[in-house]
């Protein structure tokens, strides 16, 4: 009986190590894929309006931050960003034209309520407000892209 208990304890230690390594690999893969998603958004960039739908919250079903939505080709996408933005305001969001769920919130570029959202997104040259390429560089540097 003592021999069986030793085997179970040693298997438990191995299982703990395997689970710890699997968790570490999962975290690394997630970070690499999210960086890839942001690079893809940068490469295939289009722009639209992000509608801020909540004030800053500590935790809800979407996580920590400010909730917002944007629409691409008639499909509404809901996300949460880590910026403290006021509910009811509107900002420019850069999204990946190939995979629209990948985005970069341009939180320094608020839009007035008179600007209409494009169905297919704006190209950089057609944005309704001035966004300098140096401004984009600021966001890309902040995200290490």
C-alpha cells in the first residue's frame, strides 16, 4: 500500500509539472497570436467608427476596460479596450479588413456625432478627420508593432 501511495505522489508531481508547462506554452502561443493579429490589422488597415457603449468597468463578461462596438459590412462587432473612454463618445478604430475582429483603438481621435460610419470602412486617405501617419506610428510603437 505504501508503494502505491509513493507512485501516486510521484505521478502527481509529474502531472503538476506537465500542467505548468502546458499553461506556459498556452500563454506564449496566445501572446504570439495576438501580436500576429495586430500586425495583420496594421497591414490590412481600414477605419470606421467605434461607439463607446460603457464607462470604465472593473470586470464584466467582457473583462476589464471600456466596451465599444463597431460595424463592418453590416456586422456589429463588440469589443473591450483598456482605455478609460466616456460612454456615448465615438472614436476612430483601425480594423483588419480581412479579419475585422482584429482592431487597434485610436483613442486620441474622437469623432463628432455628425460623422456617418462607412459601410465598408475608410481607407487612410479618406478619413473624416486628420490623422497623421506620425499619430499611427505612436499607436504602433505603443503596441510594439
